[in-house]
């Protein structure tokens, strides 16, 4: 008998039937030739797996085991294979007769007749629920761990609590597949605010909504404070107060899960999950997950509060430091103002003494020089007369034939009247030149001190500069070696100028003196000597076109001013000279006199290795009482802190010549207390306070 005949023998077919019936996996056969492809066979294992009896199954399409959780993609895959007459294997969710779901690994294969026509499909089902759910549990556990680790990591890295909360509720809603997850924060009265929320589009949002739950404090606050977890499957059947149930209905809630967020034993808020579509049984794993998340959020809350406290403390300390720095700045400004004013007082006294000394010396020299200048012409005439008389005597003696005695002749040879007669005019002219020079020096001293003139006067600035420069002649020649300083005057035609002549002379002299100092230092340096130049100071004056402004430029060819010092050149007490060789007040007082007192401008340009130019602009007309002429007062007073009535008041002088001193002694300097006054000669702010010896 052929093999095919043997396979179709009754004994063989009976064996196949018993084998299929005793198989541990479910086996079904569907008739593909009949409408709706009904099942025509199922074994006992299928009945055990599905709970359906043979009578329930035969004659029906196998789709009766599908339900809402069955994957439509898997069903489509099966249909595609059947249409093509191919084998296929899928894992899909089916439902038993009692409604319980199970995971079914379904393998189907086609059966063809002798003519190759598809007649049946055999399906083999295996219950793989345990393995699938084990994988799901592992996957879910992995997702939960990822969620917890992510929250923990964000808490460690992010100090913004809002970011931590919003990210957490989004991830929790995605993991739990629920409709709303939110974080609710309590106020002190147990009302509160939704501070973070993730909600489905079809449900009512509640973010930033203030919620007044009047029954919470009475019914549930203490429970949550003690760590209670509330898991409600169905709010309609749960034991809830009417006010609580009404609140949940407002937000379309069917089931909710609530966990407390406690910060250091204090109930800070709640982590809440809402299911709105239908009632839901919350699984123990879900409750455990949210409990762990609530603990992590409590850490985030504590960290955020500590960070906020730290920020507040930092801000408080920064404010305190800023206040201290401001106070220190005010004290420093007050100290600088005091130092400045003390220097003004000392300088005013020195200048007053110097002016008096200069005036006294000029007066004492002027008197004898005036005698000499007044009598030198008479002395010249007298000597001339005597020489003429001597000549007449000699002529008469020669005409009378008289011969001088030997003694007289020897005396005449010793005296040599002829030489005296020839040299006397030159001697007289030299004496006249010396007297003229002394008179010019006296005039320069008087112009420089200006004791004999009003404090404000209209002057010729060129003449003033000439007088001041005459006093520097000795220093110009004191550079050493064969290179005296060359002084070049480039004076233009100037308009008359109204100013404080004494102070302006001293300001310009200070700039010239500074240039001389720079050149005396430069000529000793090899770099400057290699230039082979003559040390030179060029002073030029001009009137600016179209303006009543006089421009003065004082240029030297020394080594220049280092750029690092540019911002400090005009600072009081700043000096680059060795100790004992400079007060640091010259350029500072020049700036005050030119800018603050006269309303002008003082700037400089300096090139290292080439020299420095000071550019001065002065208005021809001084506006007395103009705000710019009061800058010396404002520049000091504006830097001072607000003073109490009994606090130190600072003296500020516009003019460098101060008066109205009651007393100047080692014990202190008492300043006039008759208030602010202004008049030509003195500008004083009264202070009514003694400066002690320590202040000076």
C-alpha cells in the first residue's frame, strides 16, 4: 500500500484525531469553503484555555474571542495571511468566556485539497499570559525605575521646582494611562492651588486654579498629615462626604488616587491621579509608584525651599554688602573731601604767607632799587662833570706849562682817567640794565602774587604768562650739562580776559612747572638722549575762531605719561615724584582753578617717548555765581553721604584764598560759622565745627 493510502487509513486518521485531542495547546480547524469560515473542530485544550465548550464554539467564527483590548494590527495581520493563503503567528489579547483576558500566541496554517484549493485553516493557540505579563511587569518596572530615576536626577540638577513638578505629572500620566495627574499645594488655611497638571484634551483643566475645599480640614487634613493614601475606585460608591464628592464631580472624576507630599513633617500638598472615563481599580504597584514619587517630590520641595532661603540670605547679604560698600564709599568720599579741604586750608595759608613774603621782598627790594634807579642818572651826570673838570684841569696845566709832580703823575697813571672816561658809559649802561631787570622781576612778583589788585580783574593773558615765565628762568637753566630747557613762546593776539589772576597764574605755573620736572627727568635717560633733541617747552595762545574762548597749549618733548596713569593725573595727592619732592596738588588745583572756578576745560594728550601737551580753554568772560564756577563746591559736596544735624560738616571753598578764620593752632582750626557767603576775595561755606589736630 502506498504511503498516501496508508495516511488515509481509518487507523491513521483515528491516531491523528487522538493526538490532536490530547495536545496541550488549543487546536481549532476553520472551514474556508463555507460562509463566515466557521470552526468545525476544537480540542479539549482549547476548551480549557478559553472556557468555551465544543458546543459554544463549533459553527462560529473565531472572532468571538476578541474584545476591546485586542490589537487591531494583529487581527489585520491574520486577515492578510488568510487572504494570501499563508502561515502566520501573532500574540494578541483574547477573552475567555467569563470575560477574563489572556494572551494567546496564535499560529495558523492553510490546508489544501488534492487540487491545491484552500479548504481549511488550522489554528494552534497557546496561553502565554504569564510570560507576556512577566515581560509587561519587567517593562513597567523598568519604566517606573526610569521615571523615579529621572525625577531624582532632575531634583539633583534642577533647582526650579516648577520644572520638576510639571515634568513629573506628564510622565506619571503617560505611565499610568490615566486622564489627569496634578500637584496641589496647600495654603495656610488649607485651601490651595493646583501648581502642576497634566490632563487629557477632553477633560477640564485645573492648572493655577485656586480651590476652596471647605470640608478638607474637617474631614481629611489630619489623615493626610499622618501619611494616609486614598485610592478610590468609584467616587459614586465610595464613602465620601457630599462636599468632597461634589468637588470631584466638578472635575469629571470617576476614580482618584491621592498621596500626601510632606516637607519635614508638614503637609505641603498632594499628588493626585484622576481617572475620568470610568471607575478604575488602582493596582498596588501603581499606588507604590506614586508613593515613592510623592517622597521624591517632598525632597524636591524641601530642596527648593532651602534654595529659596539660601537665595534670600544671599540677597540679604548682598544688600548688606552693597550698603556697607556704599557706606564705605561715602566715608571714603568724605575722607577725600576732608583731605582736599585740609589741603586747601593748608595751601591757602601757605599761599597767603608766600604772597605776603613775595610782596614784602618785592617791596623791600623795590625801595632801594627805586633809590638806585632814581639817582643813577644823577650819579652819571656828576661823574661826567667830574671827568670833564679833570680834563679841563689837565688842559689848563698843559697850556700854562705846568708839570705835575712825580707823585701826582704816578697817581694819574694808576687811576688812568682816560680808561675811566671810556669805560664809564658802558659801566653806567650795565648798571641801568641791572636795575631794569630787577624792576621787571619785582613787577613779575607783584603780578604773580596780585596782592595789589582786585581778586577778579580783566587782564592780558600773554602779559601774565610772560611775568610768570620770568620766574622759571633759573629752573630752565638748571637741567645740567649743555642742554638748558628752551622756552618757546607762540603768543597770538588775545581778547581781554576777566578772571582770578592770582589763581590762574598759579594754575598755569603748576603746568609749566610739571613740564620742567618731566624734562629734567627725561634728559637723564638714555632713550631720550639718543633722540638728540633740545629739551623744549612750547607755550602757544590763540582765540578760538568765532568764540570768545582763549586756547592755551603747553607742550613738552619729554618721555610722556604712561597710559595707566592717565585717569589719575588730576587726582588730589597723586604724584609720581619721590616722597618729599611733590605734594600731588599742583595739577589737581590747576584743574580746579581752570575747570571748576573759571568754567574752562583742561585736557591732555600724551605719547610715550614723544612728550605731553596740555590743552586749556578759558572763557574770556567769567560768570560770577554761574553753576560751573561753583563746581569746586559741588564736586566735593556731591560725594558726601547725608549728614545728621550733629554730624561733621565739610568746608568747601571755591576760591583757593580762604579767610574768616577765627583760630589756627595745633588744637584745631575753627571755621567761620556765619553760613555761606560770597564776595570778591572769599567764598566760604561755614561749618560750625572744630577740626582736631588728628584731622590735620
